[in-house]
């Protein structure tokens, strides 16, 4: 990775940990552009994430996710990139994120995640019993975010406190 003060900042973590919100706030603070991979995928495909999952399946979605991630990471302009929670499931994504960006993992306690995502019906991986699905996915991915340069637990932090932690670490 290049100098961390000039690198893209890539936010990874389970759904509901604050990646999209934090990316917007951090981009304002750093005066650069925020890219939300899920939003970019929807724009590129002309479908919502749930529609993509239904029409083409998770494998096709993940391929599109990798394409959008690579395009973002190869941008000359510094970006704050909010990935989807599963972007780390492809080893090549983890490798390129680590090489071309400064990776920040956001995590939260399961109950906080459930509270944050339980009313969001647009999450295809949470169909059915949300609590059961969150616990299962967290277990399946418990080490998936370990490659990050920095990890922040957002459970008891405000969004501004999370941005402050990233900012302080970045400028240390």
C-alpha cells in the first residue's frame, strides 16, 4: 500500500456496522468522494440488490461487486469506499483492498447489528429469522475481516466518534 495519508480508505465489516454512513462523513472530513459499492452495483446493473440476488443469484452479484471494487480501487482520485459486508468473501478482493487501500474494519456486537438491520427488508441474506441469520453469518465470517489495517467497534460509538477514530489513526 502507498502512503496511508494518500491511499483510498476501504471500509469493510458486517452489515449494520455503519460503513455507508461513516464513508459519507469521512469523505466530507477528508474532502474527497465516497463510493458505496452497493449503490454503484445498483446503478451499473439497473436493479436493486434484492432484485439482482433473485434474478441472477449471489454468485453473479459477487462478480459484479468485485468488478466495481476493482474499478474504484484503480481510481486516481482518493476515495472512501464502503464495501458490502460480503465483499471480503473473495480472497482476491481482500488482497487488492490491502494493496491499494487502507482497510478499516467496522464491527459491532450482534444485538446492536440486529437492532440496526431488523427493519431493513432490502437485505437478501437476512430473509427469514433476522436474529438467527445474523448470528449464523457472524459465525461464518468471524475471521473474514481480520486482514484490516485498523478495526473499530462501533457498538457504543456515535458516527462522529467513529470518524474521529479513523481520522486520528490516519493522521498519527
